[in-house]
C-alpha cells in the first residue's frame, strides 16, 4: 500500500501529526521504535507552558497551549490534564527584575500573569522556603500525563484509518520511500520525521540535532501540598546553556499525590544510566527551594534525551535536499508543549495553506544558513 504520509516517530509529536493528518482525510502510517510512546515523550515532564526566550518560541508555545486547551475536554481522565498554572520563582531582587520583564511582555500580548511579592508567594505555596523574593504566576499553564495523551492521539488516528507499526526502526529515508532495518519498504507520497533524537537518521538533521540528557525523579505519595508547577527563574539559564551540565529546581504536582522533581541538562553524555551525582545535586537544589522535598522517598528515577538545536527552536517543515520529506523535531524540553502546534504547522505545509502563526522561524532551511 502507498500512503499519503508516513510518520517516523510515535512520541507526542508524531502522534499529534498522525491525528491532525487523518482528520484531513489523509492515509497515514506511523512507525514507532522501541518505546510505545517515544523515548523522549515517555521520559518527559508534561508541562504545557508558554516560553518567551524569543518571539518565535513565544508564538509556537502560546499557539500550542491554545490547542491543548481546546483538546483538553476530549482527553480521558487518565491523562490528568490540569490547569494548575506556573510559578516562576525569584530568589532575589535581581531575579524579580526578570519577573517584572516577563510580566510586561505577557501583558503586551494579552497573556494573563500576576506578580507575587514575598507574602503573596507564601500564601500561594506555603511549603516553599522563607525568604524568596517573589514570583510570576502564569495561570494559563497546565500539566498533562503525556503517555496517556499520546496514546489518545494515536488511537484517534487509528480510528480514522491510520496504520501504526510498533517496534519498527527505520534505516533509510528517501523521497517516497521508507526502509526499515528488517528490509520492509513503505511507500508514501510524503514523509514526516518526528523521531526526536532518532531524527538524525537524516544526514541533514544529524549535523544539527544533538541529544541532551536529563534526569527526573518521582516521589512516593505525600501529604505535602503543591498548588502550581514550580520553576526557579534560573531554569531559563539552565535551558539556554549550550555546553555545561546544569541543574535547576522544578516540581510538578501530580493528581496521585506524588511530586515529579527535576531537572538536569547534560551535553556530551550518551549513557542512559542514572548519574547519581547529578541526581544528588538536583535533589539538593529542590530542597533549597522546597524543604519538604527532603522528607519524601523516590519511587523511580530515570533519564531521557532531548533533541536540541543550535538556536533553541525546532525544525518544522520541508528538509532541504528533499521534495517531500518534512522534519518535526528538535523541540528539546518543549516537545509536549509544542506538539499540537507543530502538527498544525506540518499539516498546513503539506496542504500548502497559510498557518495561524508564521512558519518561517522553524523552517529547516536555516540548517544551511
């Protein structure tokens, strides 16, 4: 059978692309390797957050967040979609200046946010340590249990006729043809490479997409209350660094009563095993901001690899050197947030129509530049 589109990668981005393409009446084949939900997706945190490191990042994250909000009513309860909001926490007055900058940036574009002083922050999150200067509260941010959301999108695509091949590793991609390591050949008019770090099977992407290792930890159930996704403003410096290992405080509340604690970033390590030195630093940072974290036990610690790009923006669109091969990769730590927006941009490009936001900033043409 020849498909309209073959999608390489069954994580949240590939699943979103499959869901959107089948909704347009296209025949789709999804090829997923190893993990049922994609390795980066399964290892992620599920934070749906607007980020403003650049105008392009802001546009894609805010657009995607709107799409998640529209989808949320259709998600099963097991997806645990919750509009808990984010607190960007300032540890000192210098970071409060960044809170003020972000507030006015969001105000200019009509995105709701609120500056919290020390007293308001203590009221919003009583278990944070005393002495923090304040925070920016962004009430529109949410969290989701991404494996269930991914499964939902894949199932909906299958209901619309998509074919899903699990445990399928791709060895070669050329225009019109995908070949697996078992020798199977799949013909498709268009091919979307949404395989995260595995997107480097294309030589053009291998030059620019780098794996960036991260650790996460989930605790046992606890009575300690967390009302928001909590992130230190230093997380932004951690996320933007390009070479050094970095640690930042990040806690996500779960409906199960557990706490999901992050985060770390490492370049240069391809070893998937847990680095307990990094985990120790990560937990020390968590306790500095949230002392009660030291009273809980970890039930699981794991690692994952984020597909990172030189300029911090994903590659979305036609890959240079191909007629009908498209990239949907390089989202680093924002794959969950931007999955739905990425899928919308891919479908718009495949169908040759205008998009809700400009597509040019994410074009893979900038690889050659």
